[in-house]
């Protein structure tokens, strides 16, 4: 769906640092190929380049995972990018959630440590001034912020407004399945800018090997990888222009609050040229003045005569059709021409007939021939 095989020959994201704000990232996973930095933890104990829960490792896997051959021959979309892990959630296998304060601190730490792209794997549902200020600072420091819109969009969920996805200068990301339909739990609203694969996605798991995962977190990882590729390919674009470029080159999807501008398209982002245009007023147009010369007068006369003739023909056809309908109602049938009067033919003349009133006399023998 993302044309990853066509993207790799064009760009691999080298020189770009992507911060993953989650439960940490397992730097010991061999398919990262030493691309995971030490990072920083703003909550909980332990180093950020360790991950017991696995969520951060899964998100980082779709960004910068390396091919391993065999059954593990799966690579991230931007395999040469560096991963900066920032722990903003407790690394608890039983599950945990970030807080507005931990996300605000995490974004600040990511910016301070040279991140070009920040991926927020899990949202919060409280509008927080410090979090909004951290996002604004990241935008001012030329950092692209990508955020999952959350997994509370199901029929039994309340679909709350997520942050930081709802703030300006943040790309909010929803999840779709293999057929392009929205994942039922992906949240819906005007905060969705793009969607990406987020159902049964194969990615790296803690330790080694692969795992299939669902959620808007891994979808945000794909968009973060596309942002890294775009920043490496188009270094002249600032953060806001990069985000605008990704939205403009997205593949069309069904309209609605769940899809945003469409499906992230890394290949189009690397190959298409987006041109900024401004609305321009069209020049005023004036209707031509009607012609008054003899040619125009003759043309009008012919046109009127033709129209009148056509009207007469139509009227005649209508009257004829009405007469035929009336005759059929009265059981009229076309008659045959009258039969010509032929007098009886005279008899042809024959030999005279002699009527004998007297008894016949015997012939005289002397008169016989």
C-alpha cells in the first residue's frame, strides 16, 4: 500500500533523527542495527533504550527496522534514520498511559536532543497549556510533530478529543486496514490529517523477531517515517512545509472525519512537486453588443422564418395524430376502393335454330347427295 519497495531506491532517511515518545525502544533488538540512540526518560526509572512493554519498539520498527532475511525479512519505511527513544509512559507490561505533563516534557526533550521528527505514540485527552506550548516550540524550532489520534473510536467508546493531535502544527494520524477501510477503533474528528496502515502490521518486538500489532500508534510511526524520508529528500522544506507536502501528496480516500486528507503516500511525497498557488481574480468580461447590420438582420429573419415553419409542421403533426386517435376510438378502418360495375357479356352468335311446328317429313331419297 505504501510502495515501500519503490521508495527505498529513492531515499532511506539517512541523517534524520526520529524521536519516538512511548515506553522506550529496545536498542538490543538486532534488526535496529545500532540505530537506536540512548534517549531520555521523563517518567519512570530505567533507560529509554530499554522497553519491556514493547509499544515503543513496535513503533520504531516500522520507522527504522532492518531486513534480517528469512521469516524476519521486514524493514522499516525509513531504515537509515536514527531513533531517539523518549519514555513518556511507564514501562509496564500491564499497560500505561502518558500524562499531559509527560508529553510536554517529552516533546521538549526531543527537540533539545536534535530530533527532526517527533512521533507521539499515545494521546492524552486533556487540553493542556504546557503541552500546547511544547508543540508550538517544536514548530518554531523546525521539528515535525506527528501524533496518533487514539484508539477510542469504537462503537462502545466515547471518541474523546485527543491531544496533541488536535493542536495546530501537528499531523494527526488514524489507522486503516489492509483493504483501505478505517480501523473501527481509530478515532474520528477534524484532528485527523492522514491515515496509514494500522491493522495486523508486522513489526519488530522486544528482544528479537516480529509481532503483528493494531492501532493508531503504529500508523503514526509510518507517517513519522514518511516525514523523515521527505526531510532527507527535500532539506529545503521547513517543518510546516513538510507537513503540508505530506498532506498534499496523500492518496485519495473516502471523505469523512476518519480519513483526513487520505492515505500517506511516501512515494508521491518523494517524487511529486507541490506548487503553491494563490487565488487570483479573473478579468471582468463584457457581453458583445448585438450586431445591427443587414447581415445580422437577414440572419434573424431566416431564423424566425425557420422557427415558424417548424412550428406549423409540429402543429400539423399534432392535429393528424389527434384525428387518427379519434378515428380509432370510433372503430374506423380504412375502406377499399368501390368495385367497378361490369355489365354481363353478350353471347357469341351461332347457327340459327329452327323451331319445328310440324312433324318432320322424311327426306326425299332423290335429293340425297
